[in-house]
């Protein structure tokens, strides 16, 4: 590793540590992420000639610009998807669309609510995706639990359940989508063999967390709030089904048009925006201004978007200098092809570094074999789908779902690491053990 590459890694580690210590430093994580991103790219630019020896010196600046634009394009796709999904959910929520979901989950028992939330999040994330499901469930959770201490535990379980649910579905998580599109896992294979380990990885943490949730909610805090929307019940239902149905349609839209997922999100947002404007046409101006989409856009947490941008672009530097690829090759050499150990460590790493470049690196490093563990639906690829998806729950910034929940509920890195990380790790190992038992005795 060159001195310049080492400097980039050190800057990344310092920035990451500062994000982890946000509750101590009192500096917003988004500011640190943006600084980390700029410093890493500046260092990269200073030594760009050594990274691209095949590029002529007079073309180097232009080439670096193209590289940055390429990574920025990938990040922007994720950010626009995130912003669109958050806006759609905000529209549905502000107009009473989630009321019947709230009523279906509602109970005064803290433990019953926890299990209902866990299972609904788990299965919804397989149909929608873990990011969108997390936003939906946090919005519903806010209507059901007023006490912040309790709500943090439920919010953490939403992250765990969403990531576990996304791991067993080919469209539930961005990494499984990547592996599915690449053709190394199939829908039938991942549903039949990863479902039970994913379920175990959710059930174990839920069982441990349920111990800390005793008693019942106060009658006052768990009652349905008065509806302030001027819309009729029929209009609310239309908004709900357009919003949630539209989110379900996004993967179908991608398959039909081959356009990026954020295009589908923008289509749904445009339709929903138009419909709500039509509904508002016959209501009093004073009652509608706060509900119009143009006003709701101001409620989107831009600091979370900026944080996401900084993290994705900083990780892109590590990917560009070959650190992630070297890491994967090193794991393969050290553990002599033990797929359980290699993927287990990749899962842990995916909670520290974004799992998308990690999985992309693995797909580039490891060839698909006609038979054996590296074949389509082989142990390596299925375990990679499970570990990269579930492992992201170990840290609050280890997955897109975690980052969004962190922004919405203001969860600190330290609280999550102290209270939740070890619980997720126990469930993670239990799921791997379950998969090993499946492959040894069943499949």
C-alpha cells in the first residue's frame, strides 16, 4: 500500500471515528461526512497519476472528473430514490393514509406491539425494500409510541427487521438486487434457502429486546390521534394505495423500462403529487397549505441526505484506490476459501463500509463456477446475500435503512452500538448457523 493510499485510509478512519463519537464531539455527522469526502478526494487527486498510469498527463484532470461524475451519478441515484421515498411516505402520512395500518398494529401491550412491528416490517421489506419500509414503519411508530426511550428500541428493531427481511428477497435489498441481476442467485434459491436464516436473524434480537419492554402503554399516549386531514376516507385510501402501491410498482417499472429505480420513484411521486393537488382543489386554502407537497418537501431531513452523500462518495475513493478489492483478496488468502468465515467477515465489514461496493468487489473478484460452492445459488453467493444484508444492522450507519432511521429518530451512533450491536451480532451468527444446518442436512 502506497503512502498516499494509506493517508486516504487514515483520513477515512478518522472521519468515521468522529461520526461514531458524534454524541461526544457535538458536531453533526453530516458535516464530518462531507469533510471526509472532500479530503479523501483531494488526496486522491494529488496522487492520481500513480493510480492511472495508462492515462496521459494532459488528460488526467478530465479523466478524474469523469471518475467523480460516475460515482456521483451512482450516489445521486440512491439519494433521489431516498428523497422520493421519504416524500411519498410523508404525503401519505400527513393525509391520514397510514391510519388503518396504525389501527391494525395498535395495542396497549408493549411486547405485542414489538412483535407486530417486527413481523410487519420483515415481510413488507421483502415486498418493497428495506429503505422504504423503514420510513413507512417509523412514521407509523410515531403515532403509536410517544415515550422516546421506548420508541428508540422499536426503531432499532425496525432497522433489524427491515434488513433481515430484505436479505431473503431478490428485490428487498440493493445487494440482493445486484446479485440477482448478475445471475448468481435465483428467486427460488434465495427464497427457499435464505428465508429461514433471515427470519432467525430477526427473531433472536426481537426476543432479546422484548425482555426490556415490559408492561403497557398509558391510555393517553397510545390512543389514535384526531385526524386533521380535510380529505374523505375514500380520498385517504386512494392516497395510501397510490403511495404504497406505487412503491411496490417501482421494481416492476425498473424491469419493464430498464431505467434506474429512482426514475420509478419520481414517477410515483409525480402521480401522487398531481392527485393530492386535485383533491385539495375543493378544500379551504387555510386547511390545505400545510398539506401540499411543496410544503411537505421542506420537512425532508436534508442533513441525512448530505450525510449519505458524504459517506457514499468517501467509500467511492476507497473503491477507486483498490482498498476494498485488496481486502477481499486478503480475506480469501487468509481463510483459504472458507466461505462461511469469509462471508461472515464481509457481513461485519458491511456494517462499517457501505455493503454495495463490498458486494460489487466480491462479484468482480470471485468467478462464477459451473458447479460447487461458487456456482449459481452456491453457498458463497447465497451467504453473501444474507451476510451483506443482515450484517448492515450491526451499526446504525451500516445500512441505508439504519441511516434513514438515525436521521428520523435522532439515534446516536454510541447508543445503538452500546445497546443494539451485540444483540444483532447474536442473531447474525444464529442465522449463519441455521444456514449451515440447512446445507448440511436438508439441501
